[in-house]
């Protein structure tokens, strides 16, 4: 993970376009935003495959293009607009026939204007993605294509959605508007999916939800579910957590249970109690830090990442300094740092006290520098040690595979081991974002 101003679009597949039956209908899915969207795209992929479409990687090869979108910050929308403009051109040239827009932009009011401007054929929100089935020529199947249905099958890594939506109302956030209130999936259904995935060869399960640790169902809480999953799956991670829901029990379980990757993503957003109140986060900096102490004690080698917003309306220099102090105190291994982006329909978009761009930029760089210095220092401590590395992505042309240690560090390693395998290698150097392992890397 790296410090960044934005969530980069995530490539859905590293596979080349492949051979497509001439005459077969073709579809291209492009995903923007968070892992939740990546997972929704997996479900969309199954729909189009069921409808007889072959998946292609380039717009110009596609009859149908599906943009599965993110609305969380304005730059996410700008990026999608760029793609829509390009698609309009390809459609005029007859190279793309239809365009569908799904995901969080689809659920926002702005989608009506986009539909008109770019002449989009189908716009779907996050709750009615199943309507895509009918659009691609399948019978309407609301029951079949619901979040209950596993999206990924047989991959080495699989996402499992355990809850959707969010019951918080953070001042700046559009998610509750576009994803709705929290809905938790029954424990039996989650465990059943995990067991099926593991039986099908999945070695790494990531539990997903906007506030994953808020999961509860019939008297069970998130930690119960996490423990049960860690009994079934060989490797488990979860994201994204909310500090107010994070129980010490869960933090301790991360340290104690071998199957759980010792990596915690716990968005703090700000180090200032005043800003945390304005943001309606529901905790103070001190309480957040106490949780981090519990995590560090439970998993001293583990990695901790966070989200921070700079330049929220009303953020003073003193507030910013408190954020810098918290970053120093928590010694994050990485952070996603975001410049505040006003989202229509959120409280923060109407608040006074806009922070000038130049100030936001300076604060952004100051937080970034603080995070990177610390991450670099912490990563240096890993140099010289031998690590068991899970291969996430197989080697590219330069022979480097991308893996992950049990402490949750990203590692570049020289190996041709396939994704899903483990190798043992010594860490020879480290940057602020990634560790580098040397050769030879032995397979475990
Ligand atoms: N402006 C900037 N960052 C935002 N985030 C959510 N909404 C906004 C916004 N309006 C950030 C938060 C959240 C992450 C997914 O995106 O830090 O944790
Ligand atoms: Fe948005 Fe806050 Fe819910 Fe996270 S907890 S999705 S930031 S409203």
C-alpha cells in the first residue's frame, strides 16, 4: 500500500486479451475504486459470461462496455468522464455498441445528467446490479444475482462480502447515500462460501465491507465470524474497519491466530478531536491511539495503515498539527492521504471554512512526508530477516513477483512461483512502500 491522493483504478485481470471466438459477443468491464467494487465486478463478470459474452480487455474489442464506478471523491468522477468521452468516440466509429454504467456513480443523482451527456445505454446503482442480467439477455433474476451469491470462484485470492452499506454519517462521505444502510450477511452463508472457496483451491480470503468490523448477526459479532473464518481458510484478511467498532478482542485475535494476516487498516481521518467531532467519527484521538497500542502489543511485527483527510472544511493549523502528532505517535506503516473533496449531498459540502488549495497541498505533503519517513524506518527493520511470502501476483517480464509477508508487508521477490504459492526469502532492502527480497527464494 502506498500513500496516495486517490484510489487508482484496479486492473481486473492481468491476463492478456486472449483469443475470442469470432462472432462471439464481447464485453469489457472496467473497475474504479475500492475492493468492494472489484468484488461487484466479479459478480458482473459472471453475469456476462452466463449470457454468452467473452470478456475482452480493450474497449475497441467490446460490444458492451461496463464501467463499474466510484463516487467517493470528485477526481474519481472526472476519471470516469474521461472514459465516457473516449467511449462516445468509439461508439461513433462503430467499435463499441453499448455502454453501461454501474456502481456508486450509478446510484448518485448526478448519473441522470451523465446519462444524457454521454448517451449511456444503461445506468444501474449498487442495489439493482442484477438488472444487468436482463440487459445482457438473461431472464430477470433478482434472487440469483444478489450479494448472497459468491462472486469469485477458484481464484487463489477471493473476496467475500460480509456486509454492505454503512450506518455512519461521516460529514464528508457519500457512501451511505450510494450504498445504503448496513446489511449483514448471516454467518452460515459466509462460512459456507469460505468453505466452498477453500475446497475450490482458494488460499487467501479477504472479508469485505465498508465497516467490516460492525458486522453482527443473531448475537454474533465480527470477531466471532473472523475466528470462524480463520478456522476454515489458510490465510485471512479483512477491510475496512471503523475505530468505533474495533474490539480489543479482534485486535488480539489478529496476533494470536496464525491464519490471520497481521495487517490492520484502521482509518483515523484526523488527529484532532475537534475535527473528529465535526466529521461525526464518534471517537477521540486518544481512544484511537489506545486501540493501536493494543494492536501493536498483540502483533508487534504487524503493519498498520490508515486513511487521512486533509483540508476538511474548518481544519485549522492546530488541527493539522494534531494530525501530524497522531501520525508520529501511531507510526503508521502506510497511509492513504486524501485531499478533501466536496460531495454534493454530504454535510461537509455545505460547511463554511473552506481551506485554500495551497494550504491543503502543503498539509498533504507534510502528512505524506511524516508517513513515509516512518514507514521507511519501520521497513528498514525488516532487512536481513527471512520471511515466508505469499505470492499474490506472479512474476512479470522483469522476473519479479509481488508477494505479502505474514506481517502484511508487500514484497518484490525474484521467483517464478505461481500466485497462491509460498516462498521463503531473505529481505535485502526496503523502501517506504515495499520490501525487496533476494535470491534464492525457496518454495515452501
Ligand atoms: N473527500 C476526501 N476523502 C474522502 N474519503 C471519503 N470521502 C471523502 C471526501 N469527500 C476518504 C476517507 C475514506 C476513504 C475511503 O476515502 O478517508 O476512509
Ligand atoms: Fe463513509 Fe464514514 Fe461510513 Fe466510512 S464509516 S463509509 S467514511 S460514512
